[in-house]
C-alpha cells in the first residue's frame, strides 16, 4: 500500500499573530517528527499552501510562506490551492493517482476548514485516510474553543469510514 503525507496550510499567517492556531509550536513539532519519519520511510510528502488574493495568504506574501520552524525537504512536492478542499482545481489527484496511492496521512491547519474538507474529499475519492489526531489545529470560533473543535473533529471524522475507504484518527 503506497502512502503519502499531506501537510495542509502550515503557513506563517496561521502560525503567528492574529490567526495563530492553538498550540501551534507543539503542532509544528509533531508535524516535523511525523514528516521526518515519513521521509525516512520513503513516503511522499506534499506541502499544501492556501492562497487568497487581498489577504495575508496572498500568493508570495509573508503570511503565505510556510511557517517558520516547519522542516521541509527539496524532495517534497508543493500544491497551491484556493479553496478548503486540497483536491479542488489543483494537481493533487494527478500527483497522487488512486492506482498508485491508497493511503493519505493528513495533518495541518485549520481543523474545521481545510483539514476537514481535505479529509472528507480524500475519503470520497476512495483513499484510506489517517488523520494525525495531534497534528492539526485551529482557532476559537466564538462558540467553541479550538481544543473542543479539534476533539470534535477527531471524534466525528473517525465515524465517517465507508464501504470503499476508511478514516483512522490516531496520534502522529
């Protein structure tokens, strides 16, 4: 079974300042440990970057850059996206053809937006998904704390497994 690691939107604008995600230093450390193990095992690592014109995530803006402290490799692939779903109008599905890749490990930002959308779309496309339970984060939303959002998504996404593919939610 061929596996790829997707690191979703771990970008400067979401890791510092006004939009800094919950426990971001710990999350980046966990992602770095996970990606190092993946690279050592020959697993393809894909860095996904969200972009939105006129925002801190505008292409090539300081906030669009990968987060300080996120460890990368020249062998990592990069995908640019403009919606929450990392597959929508990107080359991700061509990079990870279903006949070659059966499992995707997903981590990153933000739990309730891009991570959620990417996990759900990967399942819909027939990939088995492993959501790294301790390697994604978000911000408080006014109704729930970030910690509660993360806990709820870990619980809810684990129950979405279908007849074709499954989602496992486990610590990195």
